[in-house]
């Protein structure tokens, strides 16, 4: 997947890359919630949430705010000089709001563990596991 690099590093023969990008087909319908039937919040809170959502929806329509994704991909170095080293592990999380700040970096760090687990699963499968 494409996206702006957050961090890149090499560990042995593995190349790690975490990144953040804009989701091309986001579902922003949650920004149109009414909240009037939500009994777990007060009417004042419901009005506050509607105002926040409207502000984001307006910014989305202007192109100033968007939904994105965070990813981590692990590629393996090969003895040949391949133009595109093989992808051996990956993990992604969509639905990240562009104004999420430090949360984006936190998600990127957490996805490293998931991508490494994906890599172990691939290795297990290639070694005859089911």
C-alpha cells in the first residue's frame, strides 16, 4: 500500500516500514448520527457530539479532513537484486481520522507486532503447517 512513511528500519535481512495514507473510499456516515436515541449520554452531550461531527463533515467536504489508514509491511532481502523484495508480513488499520495526532504513531507501533505475527504465520504455512 502507498502512504507517507512514518518509520523505516532494517532488522537482519528484514526491512520494516510503517506508513500513513488517505483512504480513497472512506465511510464517513457515522458523522451524520443524530444521537437523540442514545440513552447513555445527556442531551447536552448529544448536541456537543453532533456539533463535533458536523465540523468534521464540513472539513471533509472542503478536503481539509479525511479518513486514513496506518500500515506496517515487512519485506525480506533476497540474494538476488529484485526490484521489489518479497512482502513477508503485513498489518493495516483503516478508519483513522486525519486529526488523530500521536494516535497514528501508536497504531503504527502496535501494527509491527501484528505484521511480525503475519510473517510467522506465513513461515509456518511454508514449512508445511496448516
